């Protein structure tokens, strides 16, 4: 998601049953390979380490769960969506994000770490999930985290698929959730969208409603022990 959507603390909005997402011809992540990237020295602290460990366990579960299975309806004749895998994790401390970091800086960090082989080399399905520590604001275009978004995904200028998730230390990205639940909700939202619309607007998209997570924003459910966000199903004509 990009732009002013995805604030978990906002009132729940019932999506229109007339929504219809159409395929725009772009790439899908048919067997997603998740690499988590924890940027900043703060992730070495005990509480942050525990959060990172929990997020890695969450992704290991999610990529081979019914949550990904439901996205099979968005397969195309050439691209069949199936389960993925957790491909690795890294803590990046040789550069510091500061208290405010731009999307361009995130892209440059990822490209640099891949070039240094600190991160696994990309495949056609690699998605680098980048996490910022508490107190760090992300600026994407004219939008700022907590004010306009809680996470987003895109393809970098260098061709890497990536997602960015600031730490939810504001009411707009927490709502009534605990921080870990807020993180898993945002991560599930971005994962579903990245799989079905790897380059925003070029995969499965609806001009009026955005991506399949945007239309269902603020609607969560429990899957096993984790909070995940509902995603739009064209087949069910509902958030599921």
C-alpha cells in the first residue's frame, strides 16, 4: 500500500460489494521468498530482539498457511500463486536510519546490503521486509508514517521487491492492538498486496479501491496465534 491508507486505528469501513479487482499484466510473486531486514542498532536490545524473533516466526508460519492459499484465486494462466518460504533474516547496523528516513534511503540500504552479500541475492520472488526501530519515521513521497501510512511495498529503482514497516509506536498504527499484533496485521496486509500486485498498480488492482488489502484495511482476524488483516476476495465479493 502507498499513500494515506492502512491506519489501523481508523474506524472500520465496510467495503463495497461491487468492487472488482482486475489484472493489469504485471508481475506476481508466485512463490514468495521472505527476507526480513531489521535496520538499526536498536534491534540488538533484548526487547527488540524478541520482537524480531517473533516476526520471523510469524513469516515462517504465514507463507505456508491458508492465508497465502486464499490468494490462489489471483493466479493467471502464466503465473500460479502458491505457498512461499522464509528465506533469511539480517540485522543491518553498519548504517543508521536516524530519526527520519526516506524511501530512497531504504532502497539504497537494501541495494548496498545485497551488493555486499549481507542479504540473500534476489530471485523473481524475493520480498525484502524492512523494519525500522521505535522512534524512526519513514517518509515516502509527501507522506509520513503514522500520519498517512503504517507500511507499504514497492519495487526499488534497482529492481528489488521490498516492503517497509515502521515500528507502530503511535496511536494511528496501534489502535487497540498490542505492538506485535499491529506489526503482524500490517505485515499480512503488505504481503498479500505484494504477492498479487508486486509493482503497485500493475498487478491485481481496482482504480477506485487500490489493492486487495487497502479495501479491507482495519479489519483483522486471528490466524493461529497471530493477528492478520482480511484481504479482498473477488470470488467471495467480500473481505475474507
